[in-house]
C-alpha cells in the first residue's frame, strides 16, 4: 500500500502539515473534502473594481518575459488575448510555467485588475477554458504553512497516481440501483476536487455522502446484530426493593420517574444487556432514576460506575448521591485533584469490592481502573462519550448494563436510525412546584434595563449566572468575554455589596471547585462563566441566567443553560442578549419544551448542536451532514441492512473492508 510520502510533491515537512489536518494516508488525503466552493464567474474587465477577484480566459498572445530579481523572486509578463481584447498579465514566481505558456495556449487567469495600466496581476493561472462562464474553486480547511494550492496539488497528484487503488465501498448491485452513483470512485473524487460544473459536482457530492452513510449504517447495523446476542447479568429486584428505595427520598417521584425506574428494573432482571437511553429535559430529575438503578445494582451484589462529563458535575453527583444513599452504599469520587495515595486507595478498594459506586469523569473506565464486578455503568450527558470509550467498558470483565442519560433530546426518527439498538425511556413530566423560567431577548444596547433586572434579583439575595462565549477576547472579534464581563459587572455593582467571580475551562480543577463551592454557599452573587455551567450544575437559589452573544450558541445549548435556573421554587428569568439573529432565539421565548427546541435546532442547524462541536468519535462525518442528508441516511440504512445479508464473494470483500473499521473489542 502506498503511503503519503510516495505522493509526488509531499515531503517530510508537508507530511507533518497534512497530519495536522488529520490526513495520515492516501485515502485520508483523497477524502479530505473542500469545506466550500468558490464559484467564479468570468469577469467583465470593464466593470470590475480594484479589489475584485477577477477571472478571465483567453489565449497567450506573446512569449512570456521573465524577470529574475533573486533566487526566490521572479516575475513573468505576457499578453493575453481574451474575448473583449488584450490585457497584460503579470505573475510572480511562476517562471517555471514559461515552457508551457506558448503563444496560442488556452488559459484561465485569476487575479486583480488595474484598469489604468490594463494589467491583471495574477494569483493563479490554470490551463483550459471556462465552461459556462464559471469556474468552481474548491476551498479547503488549511493549517499554516500549507496553502490551498499546495493541498490541491497533492490531492491531484495522489488522484493521478493512486486514485484507481482507492477502495470503493458501494457494491455493484447498489450502483445498478442508483445509476447516478454508478461511476468509479476516483472519477467521482476527481469531480469533487476539480468540479467542471455545478450539476456534476452536486451529483458526486451526493455519491460520496451516500457511500459514507452506507458504511456508517453497515457498521451500526452490524454492531446491533452482535449486541443482540450478548448475555448480561440477570438480577432479582422486587417490589420490596423498589419501595425501600422510595423511602430514602425526600420527595415523591413523578409518575414518569416511577415508570422509567420500572423499565430499568425490567431490564436489570432480564438476562439481556441493558442498553438504555434515558432522555428528559433539564431538571426533570434523571439523576434520581440513575441512583435507583445503582442502588438496586448494589442490592444484587454488583458495583456501579457513574461517569459525568466534567469534574464539577461528578462532584455534585457525589455529594447528592452520598446523601441519599448514606448508610446503604459506599460511594467514592475519583477526580484528578486527589493525591496519588488517595487514588491508589480507591483502586485497591475497588478491586476488593469495598466500593459500591464510583463516580468520576471518563477516567473511571480507563484501563488502569479495575473493578471487582462492575455490573452497571451510568453515563450522564451520554452524547459526550464516544464509541471507543463505550468499548472500553467491555474490558472490565462482565459486560455491564449501561444507562445513558441525556438532556439533549434526539429527535425520534433520528434516534431510531442511529440508536436503533438502544431502548429509549423518556421523562416528560417535571417535578411538582416548578415555576417555568421566563425568557426574554434583549439587544446589547438595552443593557441598563438588564442591570436593573439583575439588581432586583440581587436585592432578594438571589444569585445570577452570566454566560459568555469566550474566556478572553484577544481583540479579533467583537464578542463579549468572561474576563471583560467580570470587570464590567464589578464596576456596575461597585456601589452595592455584590460579589462577582468567574469560572472557565482554563482554570485548574481546584480553582473551579472552589468557585463552585462558593457559589453554592451563596458567597458569590454573580457568576460569570463560559458554557462549563451548561450541564447539570444545580444551585436552587440561582434565579437569573444571562447569556451574552446568545446567537453564538445552538438553541439546545441555550435551553440547557437556561435549565441552570428555575430549579428551586423561586421565579426565574433567562435573558438572551444578542446583536443579531434574534428571530431564531424567539423559539426559546415561546417554549420550555426541550424536545420541541431540539427539533427546531435540528431543522435549523442540523445535528451540529447534538454532535457537532463535541463530536463523539462515532459521529464524525467527512462529507455527510446528518440533518441535510437525512433522506440519504434512510436509504443507506435500508441498503445497509440488506447488504449485511449478502454472501457473494464480491460483497463479502467490501463488507470485511467496512467492518475492519469497527471497534468491537
Ligand atoms: P436532570 O434531569 O436535569 O439531571 P436532576 O436529576 O439534577 O435533573 O434534578 C433536578 C432537581 O430536581 C434536583 O435538585 C433533584 O433533587 C430534584 N428532583 C428530582 N426529582 C424530583 C421530584 N420528583 N420532586 C421534587 N424534586 C425532584
Ligand atoms: Mg443531570
């Protein structure tokens, strides 16, 4: 198999640059898709202004004259005759092209035009003519030291020498089913990287998306099929056990919570492995349900692990769970700030069955953490864990039951396709006595009104969260930042005794814990932070959430943030401050229903907010986009299921190649 460095033009240095972009082999390179395309229309030189990027095509009209200033700098001048006349072309550092620019050669020139001198200073020259008056230029995501042009050259060199070797995952019988996709993969890729026109490009993008989603659905369906066969722990949890749990609680569970607990108990009592996704809006009380499961697991003699996405949240869960299960279970917290000795102690106790419930971040399922008999894993905010982390669980001895909790509702049709192997439980009903959070949208210039509203809350000794997209603004954007806001709020409230502090991801865990503790103890009145407070943090005295540059966030994220307030019985407000896009934010004013918001987000932004910035390993797509391409995904799903049943040698080869990529250990 040829390697990256075999591609003409790629040396050790450029190989490293490509690695930075996640390109490690020729297939990566060929499927490194443009992030967008510039569509260049043939310019009319009479109409362009000096800053316009212009493009014209014509024939070389004079022998190019090369001026060499030094070894690194040369300039080449020649005349081009084009449809409206003749123009002088001038280009730097392309002297090497001279032999190919014979008089009469057809070329396309891109650059800037100076009308007075009638000179076009070219940034690029390509051979050929413009079809349909347009040229489509692929634009790639780059890294410093690597230009779009370099990358294009590497890709084209790789296509030329190795394109034919690239594995085509679409089986022939499916190509017959979709005649538009019946094209060799390297030809399709050539079109994607060097588009001749928009309609061919759009067809080939579709083909590559289909191929990617087809592979994805083959993998998903394969994993489903092997999971079905695995056997897990069969427990004997009865009504008495369930009642004994209810007695531990300071409140009465909602009907939905009880229903879900029953569903989980049924799973735990069956010999199939539990693989359940628990969805419920922020504040609907999912945690208590997971505590029930961990309690029953202990009654049956097994250990549980609870993974949270952040240490703040893990600590909060620990405090909460220790209280409820006090005297019933031994609960321990494993976080980075523990000393080596404390950690060793936990490891020892864990393997010796002296711990019933271990709480922490994903560190608690790493290789070096050995359990005596791990029977249940709970993950809070499920979408933050990738498939590889989930696979690690299987190395822990018995295959444990898994309960995923998520406050980011995944639209049902979508969940069924990609999570079809999971059972889904939903909590819709909110605990009694909750007053819905009121949401209002304000422009930045209405800040004095916002300050007044804040003041009213502070007078009542209520606390306030303020969220900003950036920690620090290094000056390149006009976004607010945590550090700036901290100063500004300190100033604004300097006359009254108000404590302002901040929380963000660049702080050490110790600092973060310290701040969170102070906020919980009402020693901080206004807490300014990035989205680190997004998930799960529970301070019932906080009654106001103010989000700056709200348009920078997805609706689901905003809804999550809003869920930080309104957790007690005080009336709470969420203020969204935004310079633009206030239209989109209106849905948050209108509804508190997280599922509705997720559907809306899904329509507007695709799966971005679900899997985007915090993309988990198994949800990474190079060209497909789960929302836009949902139709293709559905076709791919049907095709993949049928494909897995095929046994012809040709299909087996493709199947094995696809499944080589699946991590099933
Ligand atoms: P989430 O679903 O967002 O994880 P939590 O489990 O953190 O929600 O619950 C939010 C708050 O509501 C917690 O303080 C929890 O103790 C409380 N709570 C949960 N269930 C009930 C209930 N049935 N009645 C009253 N309060 C409840
Ligand atoms: Mg939670």
